[in-house]
C-alpha cells in the first residue's frame, strides 16, 4: 500500500489506495464529493521516537489556489477549556507543488496560521513535530509518553482548514509505531502490517475523539466477550507486573459493563475501549470519549490496594460520559469546531451527574464496597461543609469558570472554591434521586431518568444536545416536582450550607469520630495527603525523599490553623517541639482533648520559622456517616446491583444501526 506522505503534484491530488475501500461513515461525518477541500485530508503520524517524546507528522490538505487558513485545535472536548498545547507545536513547514511556501501566525489568535496556495497546486503538504512534555501536570497536555508507552491525542498533532465544521472534514490517518509496540483504540482499522497502522477514513470529530494507547508492555482484556457491542480494556504500563489484574478485579470490571448497560438500557458506540495507562511518569486523570476513555493512574494501581481504592471510580465515571456528555450534551458544549469557545455553565449536569452515577456504578459493580463509598461520601460532605467560598460563590460559577479553575493551585481552595460541581454534584443528584423515590413511593428512581433521557435507542455515536429546561422537564416526567426551583437554590443561588438533604433522606447522617476511616487511610497511604479539615481546618501533604516536613496545602478560614496565622504554601516542620511525622501530629491532636495539652506547630514560611499556638481542644475529628434508623436505607437501595446477568444486561442494548448526524 502506498505511503500517504507524497508531495502534491501541480494540478493533481493523489488519492490513497486505502480510499478504494468502502468509506467508514463516522458519526456526523460525510465523505464530501466536491474536489479540493472536499477530499479527505491525509495525516501520517510517525511515533517511532515516542520514547524520546517527539512525534513527527506529515499531512496532505486538499485546497484550491488562493488564501488558506489552518487551525490548531484550541478548545478540547472534555477538558472544557482552550487547553490545546500550541506551545508544543514545532517544526512547522508548508509546501505546495514541491516548493516551500511561507506562512504566518495570526497575531490575535496564536492557534491560527495563514498561507497562500499557489496557482496550479491542488493543496498543501504540512509537516510538523509535536514535542510531548515531560512534566506530568495537566490533562492530555501533560506527560503522555515514557520509554515504553505513549498515549496519542490526535488534536495535538494536526491542523485543519478553517471554514467547515469538524463533522464535515474527513481524515485518512496512519500511525507508525516503535518496533514491537502494540496498541488499542476505538478507531476502525483498515490495515496493520505490524508497525504501521492505517485507519479507515473518519470525520475530524471522530479522529479527535479517538485517542490511541500504545506500548511495548501491553495487554488487552476483553470484558464479557458474549456481550454486544464489544468492550475491552487496553492497558499499557512501564512494568509487566503493573498489568496483573486479579480474577476478582477482572470480574468487577466485567460487571461494570453489565451494570452500565442495565442503567442506561442502550448504547451509542460500535465498541467501547477503556484505555488504561498505569505509570508514575504520565499525568494522572481521566478524559471521556464517545467510544473509549483515556484513563491514566499511578503504576501500582492494580496491585496496591490503597491506590486502587482511591482510583476505583475513574473508569466508571468516564464510561458514564459515553451517555452523559458525549451522546447527550449541553448545547453550549456542542461546538462546531475546536476554535469556538465552549460555555460550561451546565457542567453541574455534564460532570456532576456523571460523578454521582460513576460512584453508583462503582459500588454496583463491586469495584468499591458500599461502606467505602459511604466513607468517601462523608469526606465529600464534610469538606464541602468547610468551604468558606460558599458564602460568596454559587456552585454554577465554579462551572462557568471551569476553564480557569482546573489549573488553580491547591492553596486557598476552600476560600476560592475549585471545580466543586463534581463533588457537590454527587450530593445534589443523590438528593434528586431520593426525591424521585419518595414522590413515586419507590416505583421510580433516577435510573428511570437515565434510561429515558440518557439512554434512548441504541445506535452508533451521535450527539443530542439539551438545555437545563430539557433536564427539568425530563425529571418532571419521572416524578412531578419543582425541579427548576430545586436546582436554582442548590446551583444558581449562593448556598452557605452544603446540600446534605440527600444523605439524610437516604437514611444516614454526617457525623464525626476520632478514628480515620479506611478511605482516609488509603488516601494518606497512596497520595500522602493528611486531611485535617474537620479538626484544625488544614490539609497537608507529606514530604518525600530527604524532606521530613510536610507542605500545607490549604487552611480553612475561621478554623484553628488559619486563626493562628498559618496559610497555604508554608511547611510544617515540628509539632510540640518534635520533628513532624503524621503519627506525631495525630498524637498531639489527640492530646488536646484527652490531656488538655496545647498544640504548637513550628512552621517554615519562605525561609522564616515561627511557632504558632492553635486554639484547639477537640482532639482528632474525622467525618463518617451514621445510620439513621428512623428512615429507610434509600442509599443502600440506590447502591444495590441491578444487572441480572451479562446476557440480561446486553439484551436491551441493540446493535448499532446506521450513523446519525449531530443535532
């Protein structure tokens, strides 16, 4: 098969042999019949130097003679902001008819490039390099490659012509891998010779929505092979030991598929891939896609129980997004290309509802026990109850400003508020679930809303947009109620108190004890985070290496640590004249109540040392949920598994039909 990297000849565009195959009609895509800009754009990505963290790209862009504007994707779906890593684009050259032509960057938009296609040429050839960063901070723009693996996000390695919507641009892509590396992706494959993979033509929308995970240490794990559409986990890591998934854990992931199909009752993907990167040398996050998800966690997540616990909800959360966020999407987030700004005020539905459903599926599948989830729910409820930022900032504003809050520092999070629509969304949607159950006398639940509004009828990927009023109306069909008023007071109004009514209606109450819960112990063991929000109003992270002290991540205004004068960014050196260690700090906290002892913290602040005496006498104090026997255990009912069996779970998910246009 000829390479897709040939120079344009004057007056002619070379069509690739792969295009002789029947074109794959991606969701919302069209293979346009018009000449020039209507023909597929060829992109050949050479990832053979991925271990060196550099990717080489060659593109052939059909275009008529005259001005041509090429765009680098700026607003990245799922990242909800202008996070396209333009700073890492390098080596850009544009040529036509065998000659290099000049280009210039738009002075008002760094993501826009202008050039002139000469007369007699049928388009341009673009070559560029993408410099994959080594720093792990950020989402896909963070570290994505190591010596033995890489995650490829297509938006980082391409340009596209201005004008057409991303649905209406067709790309024919190929990928050259380092020798011996394997790969996983939801992209349909046309040919694979063992080193170069050629994909079927798809829309730009589908290409950007379909990352590739690849590596020398690689494992594919089919989930419920008899279920249709097919599902699998594609795993890459820096060590073979990290990919050892126990039979029980494998079965829990298979049950995740069962439970998701039971919850939504339909699918909107041809197949689903969990792309699972286990590495200490990449960024750690999850990013949703329609037919896959990009999940990146620490290297020992599958073999270290503490680390696994605190990341257990990641895959369920990202899978839920296939329905809530990809298939059903807020209208202002369904932009026609990657340059139009996204408006994110409905992230309390897109992300908040997904966060809630992700936790529910985590427990229903057995990836997390109900008790551990209650411990995590208690931590969420307590931390949101110690958020002085609630007194000035409504929850919706954390969604509107998500694009800047994602990059906000950890310091002053309690006063600033962060992307609280995730965790507070759990509390709000739990309350909505209990209201539906109570008003329908147990006949209906939020599961019914999920099937009707987010599930629909099975088919290939498509996008159906919604507004907040659509959500209120759909909930009203399940259980008549003033849903607009309900969400107004919890989302759009300033709410100094955290919304705990769902926990209480669920048959539980937020309480506090003097022993850390299992979840808090796992969090400290895995991340080094010591959460003392409920006692002295402080969170800190243990030092590593030779540093025996701890950095103070945040203090809560109005509580003991902040009241004494301690603030974020300082370092805790000693407790009551003893060198800091977690157990020394906890012993001193306990002694404030049991023995009435003072609590003195020696703190370093930018090279200056000072001892602060805290006005505190309440000992250790950690959040937990206590059962309220006067009410039925609705929370327990919500978390109860629903899938009868793998066969039953797949019975309602028909095979995808013909593709549908975005609307």
